[in-house]
C-alpha cells in the first residue's frame, strides 16, 4: 500500500486552492499565463513541482498538492485537466502509462492503462474489408473501427484510490471547473485547429462524417480569435466520473453512448462487455544502474523502456570498451557525440521493431535485451568513425504514435510520478461521443493493422505487434524516473511518436551526464534516428552547426523545426526545478 505522505486538509482549503485555478484564467500574475516564459529563467521550488505541456494543467497539479494531496493525487488532477486542455493529444478516450516512486517504501509502482483491442478484433480485420488498400488503411485511423478500448479513466480511478490521499471527486474538480468556465485559446490550440482545417480543405478529413469534432473542437471551422475561450464538451462526462468513479464511464449512459458510436451500428466492434472488463495492469518497472543513479522505466507494451535501458547500457559499454573515458567528456552536440548517440539509438530502435509487443500475448526477450552483456555486444559493433548499412542493425520497422502528452510531478521528500498518455493520432479516430464530448482514440493503427502493409507512417511491423483480441498495441511512451540514495531526483518523458524515446533519452543524458538543469536539458536542441527511415534528423540549430560534418560519418541528414516535446523535473540539494517544453507552449508550476 502506498504510504499517505501528506496530511488531509479541510474541503474549504481544497476549494480555496481550486479558486486559484479560476484566477489563473484571467490574471497572469500567478505565473501560469498562456504564453510560457521564454527567458528559461531558473525557478527553484522548495515543496513540489509539476511540469505538464499546458500551464493550467501544471497549475491544477500544484493546487491539489497545496490542498494536501500527494504526488499521485496531483498526477491524476493533471491528467484530467489535460483531457480538457489537450483534447487533440490525450484524454478520457485514450490510454497511458504511469510510473510512481514511493520514497518511504522505497518502491516503484507501474500502472499500465494502455488501450486494448476489442474482443471482436482479428489480425485480418482490415485486410478483409471490401474496399481498396487505401480505404482499408484509413479504416484503422479514422472512424469507429479504429477505436481500441479506452483505459485512461480506469487507470486514473485506480491510481487515486490505491495510492492517493484525496478522493476522486476532489482531484477531478480542477478539470470540471476548466470545462465549466472555459479556458483561453493558446498558440498550440490554434496550430492544431489550422492543421485540421487544412486537412478538411485538402480532402483528407470529411467534416460531415465527423460533425461533432468539427463543431465542438474545431469551432465550426472558424479560426479562434484572440480572446476566445474553449468550453470542453466533456463536462457531463467529468461530472459523472466524479460522482460514480469507474462506473460513471464504463457503465451506464456514457458506456452506452460509446458503444452506440463505436459499435456495430456504425461499423465498429466496441461492446459493453469490452468496456466493463477494462482494468489497469500493475507491472514491475525495468531498471538499470548508470553513473550511480537507478533508472526506472516502462516495461512492454511500452517499447520505450527497453530502448532507453538498452541505450544507457550501450553508452556504459562504449565508455569502458571503446572510448576509455566518460561519455560526458564528449562535448555535448559535437559531431562525434552526435554520431555515437545516433549509432546507439539505431541499434535500440532496430531491436524495438523486431522483438517488442504486448508481453502478455507474445514472448518478449526482456532479460536479454536489458542485459549489460547484450549491450556490450551491440556496442562492439559501433564504428567510431562511420555509420553502417541498414542491414547491420535489424529487419523490421518500428510503429509510431503521435497524439500524446507527458507530465512529471515531484515533491521535496523524493516522491515522484512520470506519466504519459495518448489517443494516438491528432484527435484520435476523429469520433466524438455525442452528448459526452469524449474524443475516441485510434489506437488500432498502432498494431500492425494490415500484415505486410505499412501503417499511417509508412511502416511495416513484425508479427509481435499483430492484432489479437484483448491485446495492447506497442507504444513509444517512455515515462521514466531516476532515483539516487532512495529518493527521486529526475522524472522525464515526452510526446511525439517514436521521437518520444530519443527525446526522453537525450533529456535524461543532459541531466545525468552533463549536469544540466531541466530548463536547459529540455530546451537544448535534439536529434533523432529510429534506424528506419535512414535519416538522422537534426533540429535547425544543430543542422546548421553540424550537418555537413555529420555527413562525413556517412549519415543522411534531415532538418526539423522541432523534435517531440518533453517535460522534466529534478530535485537537488537546493530545491526542485521543472521545465515544460516551449516546443508545445507548456509551463511548469511549483511552490
């Protein structure tokens, strides 16, 4: 049982803290304005810090902590707030992973509430559709047949019940207040709207088919004005969850509405039985030791945890066998450092593509892949001066997910939460549940939706990630906590498909190896290579600085304006720090 390391406060104090949330909407003096700070000024907090990819989500978590909640209560409040604030990325109709570190019990808890394939799902369910290949592929991305059984609400209800100190009705209040009062439109929300309207214009999204999405989330196609507010259509859903908990979502009118919209009546396969069987899975974290730190991260069906462990283990072997000195002695973002990090990532991503899937359904060689001796074998194949042909790394291409949000929470005692949640592509399946406003995921496309055929990102996957009833699709999500001397010192994760893994790895390296605070670790330019496609992607600053030099190593270079969005927090002797990535207009909060 997770120890309750905060005392309870009166309901009056809780509501006073929630009043702070409302004040935030109108008054920037609280430090959570819609435009996050651009000066990257270091802010040190003494009690707690929350870093989410929306300022008001961070504020929601802090309000709960001030009201006497613990880090899990704050995480659940932050997640529900994000369902209102980032509906294109995550929410009630999706799933996620949560990693918790309990300092008093010296224990890590992993809650897996990833979406599952409905019971009627089959490996050939899309291939058998009487339509063209393009229409079959589209069926796994848009519409009712793309929807997997959502797990977020089950996971959050479980987390707050088993490991929180406050009740669900209390921690969900910030989200309810935001839905009721409306939230300001920020640049990220405008960008999402513009992207979706372009898809409507070019014919890749039919507004009549997804009328509720068009009306409720895209403002009926009218560009958001400067002072507009967004009123989430999920208010009734949130109120029912607050009142009835798990049953307010997976039973009763909300469940009936989800089955009506995503079941046989409209060409889907979701059933009430699928919903009623939904429960989170408690798993053991993957761990490794690096430079005196213990790294705790997600096991399958996350692919990110194994890839991150492999990468740290390979870097350790490179230091001992190839370099003869600490990786940290390589200048950060020097051509040699980028080359070696790229080679490490290529091996990790190639293994991810070939071996990983839902370990409840397929054998995944976790022990071998996370073993230091295996990492030594991979590291010995790395050439310091030159990259190698693609066949020297692996055979299959990794899956991707895109519509994702990450947040991190930490307190002064050394307790922490790292949580990543998703609905897959932007606005998931584009199906919005009438009356309840729930945006349903399109997680079925994270499987190898059509055997031998590429998914939404043009990728062919191994059979380990083939569709089966009740199976969970492979995920890139990589929530990670780092401890030292029994206390959490770092927490990090990212959103952005397969770039989640490389971005989380780099932020952790920046903090662990190079000693950077979260403000710099998160904002530093990043690289990405996932083995296939064979492109070393560099953010613009690095592209301009090192692009030509890296070509000499044999890399094919590609420029990107931004690679994923990360959130990270740290605890040092002088206090707590946090950073929400400016790439997604987030802002951390603390006290």
